[in-house]
C-alpha cells in the first residue's frame, strides 16, 4: 500500500489516530440532524412572512442551498492553501450556527417590520417581488448556511487523516450526514414542532450543534494539507485502471455537476409542491419531503461509499446514475396522477385517523421520492471520485 495522509508529518493510522475516525462520523450525524431541524423551522418562519407560495418556498430552498454551496467552496479553497486543524474549524463553524439559531427569531422580527413596506413597493412588478423574497432569504440564511456548508469538507478532511477511512471518507460522511438529516427533518416536522413549539425545538437544534462542536473540539488535532499525492495508493493489481471511454476535462465536469445540482434542487421544490396536494399542510409536506429526500440520499451514498475506488470510469457511472434518476422522476409524475385513487383505498382500509393519514402520506411520497434519491445519493461520492480523476489527469 502507498503512503497515507499525514498529521503533522506523522503517518496516520490505527496507532496514532486514536478515536479520530468515529468522531467525524458522529459529528456528521449530529450536524445532519441539526441542519435539517434548522431548515424545517426556518422554512416555516420565513414562509409565514413571505407567504406559502411555490415561489416563496423555492426562494427559501435556493437561499439555503446557495449558502451551503458557497461555504463548501470557500473552505475547500482555504484548505488547499493552509494546513489547518480541521476539527477545530468544524467546531467553530458549529458554534457559529448555534449562536445564529438563537438569534434568528430576533433578526426575523426586525425583518417583519420592514417587509410590508418593501412588499408594497415591489408588488407592482411580480418578478421584482420574487427577487425581493430571494434576496431577503439570502440575507437571513447566508450566515448560518455558509457555516453549514463548510462543515462537511472539514469533516471529510479530518476523516481522511485516518487511513482506515480515507478511501471511503466522502461516502460515509455524506451518508451519515444525510441520515441524520432524515431523522432531523422527520422528527422536527412530525414530533417536535407539534409537541414543543418553535422556541423549544430551536433549543434542541442548538443542543445538537453544541454537542457536535464539543466532540470535535475535544478530539481536534492539526491536519496536514490534503493533496492527491498523499492519498492512499494501491499496489499493482488491487484496482482497475481509471479512465473513461470519453475522457472529459475538469471544467466540463464541474459544469455538469452544477447542472446536476440545479436539477436536484428542482426536484426538491417539485416534490414539496406535489406533497402539499396530498398532505394539505406545507409544514408537514416540507418535513416529509426532506426526510424522504435525505433518507434516499443517505442510503444511496452508503451503497457506493466503499465501491468508488474500484470504478473503472467514475464519470461514466455518474452520468448513468443521473440519467436513471431523471427517468425515475418522470415515472414518479406518472404515479402521482394515480395517488388520489390509491389514497382513497388506503383510507378505506386503514381509517382516517391522523396517524394513519401520516403513514399513508409517507408511503405514497416514498414511492416517488426514494427511488430517484437513491441514485442521487450514490452519484455524490462517484462525482467526487470523477472530479479527482479529472484533476489527476491534468
């Protein structure tokens, strides 16, 4: 085997990594649960202000995901230039998110005082009104989501310091983060908000963030810069040659990844609007969509986490997964047209209680959301591998 990632010049491995591996994995799980809890309650609060329309929901989702993308990009650039203690930076980011969560309601109250006047000004131009919602959503969500976006790359970098996990770090971190998010979204929308209300639910999220930050801070250690040369290399015959029948440049691959991300967020908005027609509640619909979405992504990421290093052509595999996901989304639209009849049959069989209604809605929603998100989740570690292959080729 080749040389593994080093920590302050010392080879990483079982002898000196201690509990490093489990800590980033547990932090990823807690971060995912807290992040989706925040997304559900912030979406609920912002839509009360903006109005529960499709455009308003899309603006909130766009602001949330845009901030996370910016955070992931910015921390990756910094990590390329400086050796940083990744877990220490992660702990700082989580504490920043928790502090902002505590201040969010007060900040939103200030925005509520300004919004009516801005709304009347922009009302004469519908497009301007949507831009206003998007802009205000960005203002409110950019600080915490940029920090959230930074957490995953930092956890991946920390986990890659342990050679036992380096080869599958992206898939495992992403999968556990998404799995925690699925639990967070489901429990928040279906249990915590009805039982505790917004203020106490917010405190649950703050507690999760603080716990993750504390674990990372206690286990922090300086981390050397992650470079392609420091990744584990395989002995001859252990892996198949990398490549593609049609090699593509890094720039083209990045453009494809941007398009795939755009499509994924489009699916999220589409499914939210579809589920409102089933559940009759935007909060339940959003929570249910998020829980199923990230559950599928989590399972898909685990599915290929340990296999990406053996793919002969990761770029081709990524393309096949994205095409498969698109076809399954189209099949879901065909299924959705039959949901009213199926829903009625379920109600006749299981009754019309609140609990049975939730189960019925979850089953129907899972039919259209889980299959494509399994492929979307599998595509993430494959995309990371394809990008690494393209970078090594240049």
